[in-house]
């Protein structure tokens, strides 16, 4: 069965890809969960228009992000989390938790996909965080403070 993916699905394809997959997988899994639609002629036309529109928007967004990298490069962002007296946090700091703090303290709006963070931050202190947009990079200092 031919389908159009509405979201990125590991080992299947990326958003807006047209794929030919097993009927059962499409009818029982992907379509009911809203991850895909049947690839009718009308759906293919709508997807082509949506793809063109989002590609233009994404290009503009990336250009704005590259300009914003200059603002955040070398900045300092401070986060206060609960932890023990040894400086270990009770819960790690993930990319999604950094986004509002970055916006609040530097006025730069980022998406989590641009933040390079291999694993959650679980210790207090200074951490250098890298942001990568296409081939441009910026680094800022994240200061993690512990409250008890």
C-alpha cells in the first residue's frame, strides 16, 4: 500500500516521504495513529504544496537562527535545580528544559534539534553547550546551581 508519512518514523522514512509498505502495517499501525495517510492523487498534490510551503519557511527560520547564533555565542545561561550537597542533581537537565531558559535569558528561540547534548547534565557547575545550525556553531556557558 502506498502511503505518505506525516511524521519521521525510524526505519520507515522521513516526513512527507511516499512509501510502499505492507497493508497491515499501514492500516493497523500508521494510519490509525495519525503517522501516515493513504497516497491518493489528491493527497499527493496537497503534500507537494505543503512540502514547498514548509521548505520555504524552514529556510527563512534557519537564516534567522544563523543570525541568532551570534547573540548566543559566548553568553551565560543559569539554571537552578534541586540536588544534593555533593552537587549531583536529582533529575538531569535535558535539551527541552534548556529551551525556555535560553529564550528567557538570551532572547534566542531555538529548537531542541540544534542543541548538541549527548547526555543529560547531572552535575552542578559550568558546562559548555554547543549549538549547531547547518555548518555554523556557537557555544554558550550553562551554569547549573543546586538548591536543596
